C-alpha cells in the first residue's frame, strides 16, 4: 500500500504538469522528426521525471529519517553514544549529514566487495544509492541482489525498476528493455500494479503498439481511485489511442 500512496503523490504532480507532457506525448511541435527515436526518448524522459521525482522524495524522507539503518557498522559505532543517535544525526547540517551517509555507503560497498553473498547488504546498498540520486549504482546493486536472491520480492523488483527508469530519465532515452522486463516481473506479483501498468502502457504507445497501450492504460484507470487527478489525462490518451487505432 505504501507505494500506492506514493503513486497518488505522483499523480498530484502530474496534474500540475500534464498539459505540456500531453503535448509532448502527442508529438506537438516536433516538426518533421515526429517519429524519431530521439523524440520518443525525450517524451519518455519527461514522463519519467514527472513520476520519479515524488517517488524519490518519498524514499529520501523515509530513509534519511533513520540514517543509522544504512549499515551495521554505523549502528555498532553509535552504541554507547547519545541515547537517540537518529536525533543527533538529523540535527546535523545537511552537508555534514550527506557526507556521513556517503561515507557509510562507501564502507558498505567496500564490505560487499569482500562479502558479495550478503543479500541484505545489497538491498541496503541499492536503497542507499537511490537516496543519493546515484541511479546507475542503485540499479547495479539491485541487479546483484536479484541475481543472488531467488526469493526477491515485489519491493526489490519495484526499486530495481525505479532505478532503471531513473537511468533512462537521466540519459533522456526511451525505457530500456531491462526496465520493461523488471516492470513485467512486477506485474507477476500484482497484475494491477499502477507503476508497471503506466510505464508498460507508455512504452507500448511509443512502439506504436496501440492495442497493448490501450489495454494497459484502461486497466490502470480501472484500479485507480475515482478521484485520482490523473484520470482525465489518462482518458485523453486512451481516446487518442482508440481514435488512431480505429
């Protein structure tokens, strides 16, 4: 449920920026090169920025609130110090807090290089890199985790997909095949996962596979709350796809 509520935060952001994004999706102003891979990548990048920014903010809020959880070494180091180390860390200036987290993450990465079978360590490293906006490193950590843990759950796959989407967004490219695969796996845990339905639908639209895009987006509408701010924009996209497909 946590990620569903975070998606709703994302939908609120989309309501503010939907008009220019929709113009990009329709290809308005693209000129002669409307169907080019570059334009497709730019449109996907714009959508990724819209949806990933509030998701990243939520992760930062949850994790920075308890920075001591980032490594076992840090927890050990804090024993015998202030009765509430979390409050002590939270009171640090932002730059000092960021530096401390960077040092913890560096230490964790070094430990995992020597102990690569530590599944929980990879999970922690992936989250930590995400907090630091190091999307490629986060994706690498989750890739290691999933390769080592045959029981990786939906949260692991969701975070892996989010990291891969952030990489595509940062590079201004279309959603990668690896990200699409992660999103498809996410649907195996919950066939109504909003994040997966949205991005798989958008990716299908960019490939010109209007039937699949319509199916994904219609399913997304069916599982969203009736007052979700993005519903009118989704319906507009569906109407345009249905018109072009008919």
